C-alpha cells in the first residue's frame, strides 16, 4: 500500500501519460521522500523498455548541443525521448544552476520529449545520487530513449557507466594533449567516442589518436568502439551518431550483454542502497545511543582504533538489534 494517497494518485495519472504527475513524482524522488521505496516497487513491472544513453565528457565539449541534436533525430524517427540534464548545484537555492537548458527550448512544446534538469547535490561523480530513480520513472512513463547529460567534471564521471546502457564520451580537439592522462577512465566507460567541434584545428589528430589507442586497448570483443567527428552546432555527424547508438543497442541485445549489463547495474544499486540505509541509521544512532557515542568519543580521543571499535560494535548484539529495528521503522 502506498504511504501517501496523493502519491498513489500521481502514479495512477502517470500511467495515463500525465506529464505533470511524472514531474511531481520525479520531485519526490529527488527529495528522497519516504514514499520513494513504494514508488519504485509500483513501477518495477514496467521497467526495461527504454534505452538509456549517457553523454559525458569535460566542460565545454558541447554535450548539451549534442543531446539537443540527437533528440531531434530520434523524434524524426518517431521515438519518444526523456532528457536528464545534470547541472552544478546552486549554492543559494540548492537546485540546478543552469536550470532548463536554453539550447533545448525547441523541444519543450513537443509532447514526445520530457526534459528534466537535476542538480548534482554534492555528488562528485557527475551524477546526483537519485538519478537512477528518475531514469526508472522515465522508463515506466514509456520513453523509448533516455538521454542523460552529465555535469562535466572530467575524469571522475564513472557513475554514468553504472546508470546507462550506452556511454557517449564527447571530447574537443583541444583535448588531444590530455587523452593519455585520461586513458584509463575513458577506455573503461566509452562505448562511442565523439570528437565534437570537429571544424577546429587538431580534430583529425585527436580522432587518429583515439583510434590508435582503441587498437592498442580494445574494450571488448563484441563491440568495436567507434570514433566519430561531429559539429553539433552545424548538425554535422549527428545522424551517424544516432546510428551508432542504435547499432550498439542491437549488439548488446543480440549478444546478451544488455541483460548482463543491467543485472550488474541492479546489483551495484542494491549494495549502494543497503549501504546508504545502514549509514543513515548509524548517523542517527550516534546522536541518540550512548554506547555508540562512547565508541565514537574513544576513537576521536585515540583511545581505541577504528577497526577495533567497529569489531566491538558488530559483536554487540543489543546495539545491532536497535540499529536494525531503526532501519525497519524507516521503511
């Protein structure tokens, strides 16, 4: 039973393709409302249709324009599209700094496109912690493609690999000298490379360098990672990019890799959710449980090392029972 009658109504309306209800449910997920676990349970049977594409890369790579142009091509092909644009967090409002993207304004009146800006809210991995829940809502809403644009923090954006089916890494010609230092991270996450703003000097060199790097360090046997040159502002190379995304999706499905990738993602999400619940309850207990507070004070004063303290806590059955009961009450 859904905890909130209002939330139950929103879920019902979302099933009827009500965009306002979808937006309000996303807000509940972003605020980590107590209703979120039940929301996720209710939409679980409707998940798995959408193909999620992560668009990542350093600031200034033209990710927003790439997403905008890709959306236009997908809409021409009659696909419905959800867009999650991740922006830095405002120090004043706590929301996304850039808000709804001006570059994407042509899609706002299109009923087949749903755009949501999200703030990183302290995350250092390019994505907010709640983005997976938002992706699930867009999937349950019936979107064919979900495009996730990361905030653009450079080499640390490995989170996108754990949230999407296809990862597009966008670079610019000026990034040529830094590719070697970025090699490990790029090779790990990229399913498609895009050298955007390819009309600039150095674009051909960067394309050649990436192709040479891929020959030396192939990512996997079932998919040859392509390197594309695009000019998103001039709409050059976008059709080919969408074709490669479709090709990657087909390859994942035919080889069974899509199932394996999503299973691995769900496994990581499970462990992260358990860790989050346990950590949250531990912080609460520190403020209310005298025994745990005592352990913390002794660790702070150097009277006991953290490892010994943690072992003692785990062996303390009464403390663990209180801990688990608190997690159960939180739902």
